[in-house]
């Protein structure tokens, strides 16, 4: 799964790195959080299809899902994108989706929003239960993108769903955490995958603009930054028979890493050994 894609810089490294990652790692299924992909907030139909064309099987969103009005038609028509399941039933889009992986296995993808420092939404535990009841044991591989601010929220959901889903992977803060692990019940977990975008920034925005507004209270456009573009995310190994995860490996790729020769070496020397060693890295 790829962490929050921010603006044009984030999209550029997704286009460069994702096809190579799919080829070198023989990835069966890729989820991309694209909730900041359009100018740093929201998603447009054109960008949705751009990311799918780059190799995403499914796109998840978050609290900026309706920032661009035109995306609502895609949310309704395209099964490759989901809205948070703890939004009201009347909200445009799907609470979950089931898609075929490259190996033919069905994969369910669920998106949920946290409740700490976020707009009021339904309980994420209750929403998860509702979706899992609808899946009713017929899907073994289930991936959850938990778009939340607080690490406590994320740990609560991960422990609640341990053994019931394949992975709970956090997004939203744009800061990757170092807690990737396989929980006792076989659920892969990481509090936050981090940001796919410019890391010489303040969570993807120009440093000077954010500092100016913080110091003076004068409103300033928080334009997307452009330097040190990286792809953050995680690669999982999941048993299709049990739906249990056996390994999780954090990803952090620079623009240099996204070149074919460099990425081939990184996959061979770092990523594959971490996955084959099982556990977390």
C-alpha cells in the first residue's frame, strides 16, 4: 500500500516507481491513498485514472474525499475507489469494495476515519463490524486503510480487528511510523505509512508558507512543496488461504530509487530479504 499521495510531486513518483515495484516484486494487489493527490487536497477523475493506470488496483481516500465535487461521479461508478465506511449511508461512494488480485484471489478493501481531532463521524469499530458482517466470511484477504490522526485510535482499531482482517494500515499524518508489526492474530499493522510527495516540507506544504502563517496568523496559501520527493508505503506478504499476514516491510523510496537499475538493486538487497525473513522490517 502507498501512503498519502500529495500533489503533482507525489503523482510523479507514483508513475515512476509503481510500475517497477509491481514488476520487481510481482505484486498481486496495490492500494494507493490519493486523498491529497489533486493540488494537495482531494482527487479529480483525471488523477484517479492516472493513478490506476500507474498500477493501483484500488484507491482509498479520507477526510478530503469530497474536496473536489467532480470526483463524486467516479465514487458512484467505479468500484476501484472507496469512501470511509463510517460516513453516513447516504454519502456518495462505496463503504468497501471487492476486487480481483493478479493471482485471482478476491481482495476486500475498507476505508475508515478516526475520531480524534477529526470531524464527527460514526464509530469506526461499529462501521468495521458492519462491513465484516456483509463480507460474512466469504473473503479471506481484507485490507483496511485507517485514515486517522491519533496513534491511539489506530492501535485500538488494529487490536480490535486482529485476526479478522489481513492488515490495518494507517494514513493521514504524512509521517511514517516505525512500528510495523504482525499482531498475534496475524494482522499486519503500521500506525502510519507516511507521505508520497515532497519531504523537504511541512507535511507536504512549502515550509516558508506554513512558518509565515504560524508566526503571524496571516492567511497564506499552503502550496505543495517540490523538493526531496519520496514514496512511502509498505509491502505485505499475505497467505491467500488463511488471510493472515506473515510479513510487512516499510517502503521509503527517493526519486533516485525510482530508477529501474537502482530500484532493482534495492528490491534484491533490502525489500525481498526483509519479506523472506518474515515478520517486520
